[in-house]
């Protein structure tokens, strides 16, 4: 019981203590709540103040920007107003000018109408006086103007042609003179025979041999005629092939030195002579190409070129003539700015056909073109070969220069064997045959006698009769004259009108 009472008292005391603490805690909570409310109120006030200050600051910034923009707008409006004023001034000035131009235009139109009226009156008066309409007078004036212009134009053309001819002739003479002075090559005498000197006339019998077997062997192996009885202490070798003649001469000289003359020995010596001549031909061809500075020639073409060393034409060695033509053409090309290499090569090869024209059918030009094409020469070289005697028209400057160089080399004094008297007689004979026909005005032998040009009276010939005249003249030349190669007959029929302006 006592424990229960003590426990009750302790519980009561504890409850009292707890009540006091709870009371104190309640009061404390009230104070805390009150303080929190005060703080909250204070924070709210401070936040409101800060927000209001921030708002005021933003408002001020906005107001500043608005003021700035208003100022910018004011300045832009001011500028636009000034520009508008300037544009208005310009528009006004343009309007004033337009009005002035309109006034002037009106004045001009009035003057034009007045002038048109005056001109119409004058034209009418002129038509009445002249008895011609306006179109007729206009046509007459135009025709007169055309005639005057044509006369002046022709006069200018004549003057310029004369000046160009004088200058070109002088320049051409200067170039040709300079070129010919820089290139001179010796000439040789053309012949169809060779002479071998003998140590004595007794050697003739040994050459003839028993019953003529030695001489027959020589003639059979060489293809050359041996003439023994005509010249003392000499044997004359006759033949149109210069290479064969040279082989026969060399073989006979070797036999004379050796002293053993019989058919077997003759055959050996002829074979040796043929080998030496072939080697000589190759060497001469190579020397010619080297002298001319021409590279890349086919080996067979070089051999063919070397054969020209033993070929002559009108007393002129053809290889030396070809070298001279190449040098002249090259120097002319250098003077005129043409292709020097092409001119030299074409000049060297222009007569290559003469190396084989004695053994093959065809002219030396046809054979030369065939050889050049066969051994791979370029078309510009082939064209120059084909055009150097006007068989075709030369259409390159190098072909023209080769033709000119060929004429200069062949036609210069001393280049060929013929004396001046014989040369002139041949030309005179050509011209005499040409002028013997009726209706011939003039005739000219040109290109060293390779061509005769006949100028006929145009009213007496037409195309058909001109062609017949050319054939007749060519036939008479064939019948009455001896000449190597070919002679071209050209008939010229033309009308000319000449008028002098004074």
C-alpha cells in the first residue's frame, strides 16, 4: 500500500513536473511562432522593397532605351527630311530641264517643219528646172559618186601596186644577190664519153684480145662501148649511163696497171670497180647530206642521192646543183622567215629522180616524187619536188623557194656548159617556132628554155583553138629541136582594159 502511495505521489510529482515543462514549452512555442511571424513579416517587407527597387531600375532602363530610340528616330527623320528636300529639289530641277527641253524640241520641230517646207519647195523648183524627179536625180548622183569613187579606188590601187612592186623588186634583187654571192659551186662539162690514156698503142691489142674476146667481155660486163681505133694512145668509153661508164673506166685503169688482161681477170676487176663505185656513191650521198645538214634520210635514199655525183645535166653536175639549190633555198628561207630545214631538204632532193630516169620510165619529177614517198619523206618535201618545174602549183613558201633556187642555180651565168651563143640560139629557136603562127602577139622562152609562153590575140582564139595551138607548137618543137628533158608550152589568152586618170 505504501508502495502504491509512493508510486502515486511520484507519478503526481512527475506529472506536475511534466505539466510545468509542457506549459513552458507551450509558452516557448508561442514566443517562437511570434518571432517567426515577425521575421517572416520582415522578410516580406524586405522582398517587397527589393522587388520594388529592381522594378524601378528596370523601368528606368526601359525609359532610357525608349528615349535613346526616340532620339535615333528623331535623327533618322531629320536625315530623311533632308534627303526628301534634296530629292524634291532635284525633281524640280529635272522638271525645269524637261520643260526647257520640251520648249527647245517644240522649237526644233517648228524649224524642222519650216525647213522641210523650204526643202520641198527647193526640190520642187529643182525638179521643175532640171526636168528630173527626185529619185532620178538621186540615182544620177549615186551613179556619179560610184564612178568617182571607183576611179579614185583604181588610182590608189595603181599607186600602191607600183610602190609595192618597186619595193618588192628591190628587196627581191637584194636577197637574191646576197644569196648568190654567198653560194657558188663549180660546174663540170657534161659528156657521154670518158677517155682512158694508154701507156702505148701496143696496149690496144691486149685490150682487144684474141679475136676480140677481151673487149667483148668488157662491153658485156659493163654495158659500155669501147672505142679503140679513133684516138692514139687512148681508149674512148661511150655510154649514156655515167655510173656504168665510171665502172668501166676504173676497171680498165686497174687492168692496165695490173697488166694481166683476160676474161677472168676482167670480170674480177669489173666487180672490184663496181664495189668501189658503190662505196663512192654511198660516201658522196652521205657527204652531201652532211654538208646540207639534213638528218634522218633513208639509207637507200642516200645511195640514190650519191648516184647524182655521176649525173650531169646541161654540163652541170646534178649533185652539186642539188647542193647549190639546197643552200640557196635555205638562205632565202632564212631571209624570209620560212622553214629553213624544209627548204634545204627539199632543195637537196628536188632532182633525186634524175638518178634513175635513165633506167626507168617517167620524168625525173615523177620518179623523184615516187622515191621520196617510198622512203618516207614528208608531204611538204614531196610537194616541193613535184612543184619545182610547175607540174603542179606550189602552195607553200618552201616549194616556191625551191623552184626559185633551182632557176637561180641553173640560169646563172657560168652554171652550165652551154656557151652564151648556143643558149641564146636555143631560146631564139623556141620563140621563132612559137611566133611563126598567125595571131601570135608575143612569145617568151623562160626557165632556161624549159618553157615557152605564147601570148595570142584574144579575138582570134578561143579555148579550143588555144589548146590546138599549144599542141601544134609542142609537136614542132619535138620535130625540129634536140633538147634534154621536157619543154612546156603555155598559151596565154587574156583581155585587158587600161584607163589613165589625169
